[in-house]
C-alpha cells in the first residue's frame, strides 16, 4: 500500500474468517495496519528489537486518525532505536504509577502459603487502620517526611502500633524495590522512605508483655482452674434427652493446663487434632508452626492421662473441641 488514506483503508478487502491482513504505510516505515475478518482495524508498529520482532499496538482506526498514528509511531520507533522494547517501556510507565494498595495486594499474593492467615489479617487490619488514606497514592509519591509525620501521629495513639505500621510499610517498599523493574531491568523504586525513622532514631521503645503467672499466683490459678467443670451451667442434660451436654468448662480446664505444661501457642493448642497425637510413642507433633518448621514434644504421664480422658469424651477431630471448629 502507498501512503495510508482514509479512502484506501475504508475499502480494504476483509480476510477470510479467523485470518488477519497486514498493510504497511509508505510514509512512516514500520507503521502498519492490521485488519481482521471482523473489520477491526488496528494501527501498530512492527520492528525488530535485539533480533526479535516486536508488535506495538497504537490504536484503532478510525478512533485514531492516520496523522495521530504516524506521530505515535515515530515516538515508538525512536524508543526502539535506543534498543528499548516499547512494550517494556509501557509496562515501566505503568509500574511507576503503581499505588500502595496494589503493592500490598502483590505482596500478599507473592508470599502465598508462606504468609499465615493470621498474619495476613493483621497486615490488613494495620493497613486499613493507619494507611488506608495512602492506598491510592502512587508509591513514588510517598516520601520520608510523610513517613515521619505519620509515625509521629500514630505514636500519639499507640507507640507500639506506630512501629507495627511502619514495619509493614517498610516491608512493602522493600518488596517493591526488588519486584518492580524498568525497561533496562533496573529497580523503579530506589529508596525506602521508612529508613528515615532509623536515621533520626524515631522508632518507639516497646515494652514486652509480661502477662505471666507468677510463682506465688500459681496455686490460686490452679485451684480456680480445677473448679471450672463443677459449675452448674456445665452439667445440664441436652434438652429432650438423658445425655449430658459437653462440659465446655472441662474442655477449658484441660486446655489451660495443656498450654501451661507444653508451652504451645494458643492458636497451636486450640487447633490441635488427634492426628497430631501419637499415643504409642507418647508425643505430639505440630506440622505448621509460626517458623514453618515441624515441632515435636514428648508427653508426660499427666498429659497422657489428660489426653486419654479427652479422647474418651469426644468423637470430633479436634482435641479441644468447641461449638465451632
């Protein structure tokens, strides 16, 4: 085809069903028009980049005019002349506008099964509570001054929560630095603005929780636990039957003692299943710990008796069954 004209493009013959025809403009080399059997007419450039043929879509005719297509084609071809794939350049431009919301979504998705459900929930709670108004901001627009001011603001409510929020933000920026690259495979995000807090020593001091049972309180605690199953509300018959309803306080008593004697986390003990208990070898195994490692513990005579009694009184899958799994 000679120079593209509206009249010529309007009368181009349609290719057979499922086929495409390609026509080239003689005015701008490598500018082409792709015609499909459904009459879709698309301007594009076709040019080799590092020995590979690259197709770059410009727009559809007649929404994009011939002069507009030629102008856009020249821009794209100039980029190609620098050895850059224009499709990679378009992706780069898009990534430079990526928002904090999108980074959070990508981060959680990329971590996959390495991120526990509770951790994801905590991330979302923190983000929605303290960073939600930044969600639609482009990542490159979040600077060190903004981070310092936001940390100071949250600190007035809770110093610990301020640190937690900024640790999450730091993780998101570190992820972005390693994940998003420009057309030349260089990081798009070069700096983590949360580093300002370390530079000015603004991280809040945190006091670890000391909610433990002291030695002199242990006897009182133990006696209180022993009295739980005898409460009258826990010994009623199931309505319309002679069967006793599950004694939830007995389950709670066993649970508290079990946690005390094994040192398991609450979440580990509450989701413990009979499949994790080896009565023959007198041990229990946690397959998916917080550290993603298998953890095994020997069982004492007292715990063996406790578990044996629990096994007798339940037909469920969980050792410490409740109204909800």
